[in-house]
C-alpha cells in the first residue's frame, strides 16, 4: 500500500510546484511595478527638479558675474566659468539619466529572473510528481506480480 503514499506525495509535489511558480510570478510582477514607479518618479519629479536646480545655479552665477562688474564675453574668464558650469551640469544630468536607465533595466531583469525561477519550480514539482507516480505504478505492478494476481499487461 506504499503506492498510495507515492500518489499523494506526487500530487503534493505538483501542487507545491504550481504554488511556487505563482509566488515567483507575483514577486516578478511586484518588481516590475516598483521599477516602473521608480522610472516614473525620476521622469516626472527628480529629473525636472534637477534641471530646475541647474537653471537656478546658472542664473545665480550669471547674476553674480554681472554684479562683479565683469563683462561676459566669449573667450574671457566669466564666459568660460559659465561654459564650464553648463558642461558640468550637462554631465551630471547625463550621469543621472544613465543611472535611472540602468536601474530600470536591472529591475526588469530581476523580474525576468524571478519568473524563470518560478518556471523552474513548476518543472521541479512536475518531475517529482511524475517520479512518485512512476514509483507508485512500479509498486502496484510488483504487488500484483508477487501476489500471483494477473498483471494488467498480461490481459
């Protein structure tokens, strides 16, 4: 009668595999959603705030240069200071954009890995289920053979 245990064990393994797959799919969906929200926050809040800060900083520097009495002409120190400020600001913005894009792709990749893990869990459950069912069938066949009963295959 050990075959009954094998059947129940196989059924349980299949159910656990399905549950684990569903769990990983939910985690992947949550990861994707968090990644999308983070991207939206950067695009609608952080990036515009950063651009606005850069504009204020540049304007402040420009006004201070004018208040100092220096003329802002191409090729001269005040102009070069303003140009250097713009270059640094553009570089900082490019770095922030790159970091946001990288974080987005990392989040999406993590969700794909979680889904793959879920598929693996489902297959692992299915393999265990099939192995237990085969073990049960083998036990049933062995019991029939040793009890002198007729084999299903002999009919």
